[in-house]
C-alpha cells in the first residue's frame, strides 16, 4: 500500500507482541480477540499453520504470525492471544504473544519502511513511533496474498493454502 494514502487523518490499530517486538494491524480487518485454545493439527499443513479450531461452528486455521514473518515461532501460553481476522476473503486466527493496545494514532506518525529492508517492504506499510517504542505496521492483505513474501510452496499462501 502507498504510505501517502495512509498519512492523512488517523489510524485505528491493534498493537501486539511477537518475540519481544511490537507490531500492529488495522482494526477494520479484526473480527475478535480470543484467548489461546488448543488447536487440532492438520497433516501436511505449512509450517506456520498450527492447526484449526471450531469458532462457533466455523472451522478456521490458526497461524503462528511470528513463524509467518520468518521469526522464531510463538510458544502458546495462557497469556497468548488469537486475533481472528478476515483477510483476502479468508477467516483465520493469528497467534500472538499478547495484545498490548487498541489505539487511534495520527496517520502522519507512520514513517516509511527503509528501502534497504528487502522483502519486508512488500508487507509492511510503515513504522509507527508511538511513545518510546517502534511499532511495525503490517499489511495483512499483502502478507497473506498469493504474491506475498512466501508466494509459492510451503509459505502459507502457496499451493494447498486454499484448502483452509
């Protein structure tokens, strides 16, 4: 997404932690936030797909968002959260260490991603400097698109992903 399109008005975001780093996404794609519940593993699922849960009669995949981002996977605990989201016509749960805030921040506080950040520029809309922390603003639509960072084979958005 073009950062210029994001830098007017305000941004409503949900901030969360992964591997002691702060990330956020827009609240408009979030359906609900739940505590951790055990998942049913799925055979031959991509590495970041922990399994599925039954959410009020709908079976949804649970994605370890840290693993999807190429980080060390999240160890689920009672402090973990599942952010249920609708992205690219898919409902999924994103496992995070914990939700820290739901915020409205001025859009002009969103700084561009450095050009030498490599592949991250595809799915990061910018960096928010909020209080004394830096929050990485994720674009879930790009992260989970067929052309996203793990585009083909084994990354979660490639062949077989549509089965979920």
